[in-house]
C-alpha cells in the first residue's frame, strides 16, 4: 500500500501563505476605505492635505507591489498542500477515483470549471479522510462550503466591479467603486481565514485517519 505523506509541514507553510495574502487584502481595504473617506471630504468641500494624499499613494503603491508576490506564495503553498492531501487518499481510502491527483492542481486553472471542480475535490478529500465508521463523513462540511462561497463570490465581484475607472468618471462613481473594493477585500479576508481553518481541520482529520487506514 502507498504510504501516507504527513501534511503538517505543508499545512504550516500553506497557512503562512494564506495569512500573508490575507494581510495584503487587509492593507488594501485600509487604503480603499481611506480613499473613500478622502473623496467624501472633497465632495463635502473640506480641504484635503497633500500629506494625506501622499501617504495614501504610498500605501496603495506598497499594496500593489506586495500583492502579486503574496498571491504567488499563497497559491504555490496552498496547492502543494491541496495536492498532497488529495494524493494521500490513495493510501487512506482506496478507489475508485474519477480524477488523478494532478487534478488537485490543474482544476483551479480551467475557466468556469475552476468555480466548482476544486470544491468537488475538496469535498472528496474531506469525506474520504474520515475513516471512523461511527462518524458522519459530512460532519463539519459547512466550513468547506462557507470558504468556497466566500472565495467564489469575491472572485466574481472582483471581476465585474474592480475594473479601472474611466478618466471621465465622477467622484460618485469612484467613491462607489472604492466602497465595493473594500467589501471585496473584506470577503477575501474572510475567505483567507476560512481557508486557514479548512487547512487545519482537514490536515488534522486526515492525519487522525492514518492508524485506521493501516489497521484496515
């Protein structure tokens, strides 16, 4: 039988990547909220100091610089954990399986299918990692569903709402976009927190199943 590869090391690294990208989204939400408040001051006829504008520009530039690096780290570390968790099922719960372990990676990059296929794989990992016949394999799956809902909704909103405003856009349009940007960043922070909980719970669930799998 194929041996189960421990997940704890990969889980810690994946959680670190998720905390990193969540922190960048938190900084982005601060920058977006700050800009929204400044626009409100301008609309109200209040004076806005050049120092405040300069500080906001620096924060926004730093967020933009950090975002892509943090995203790359989060994606690579999370997928390394996700792939190993799926590959471990061969040892924990022998087939049949519809997908090869590599599907745990490329399912995320196929347009439209990426909205549902990774979630189906995550559910498979969650259910098949439960080896105690007295426990419901679906127990706790609400966490998985909440994570996926937050991730999908934030992604769809980001695609349609966060386009760059036209030069002709008035302050109201820019303010509305910033409000949506803060909401989307909030959803992405929630998704990152829920993803951390998914990684922790699924890792614990799968590693607890190893003795039962060996006994079988």
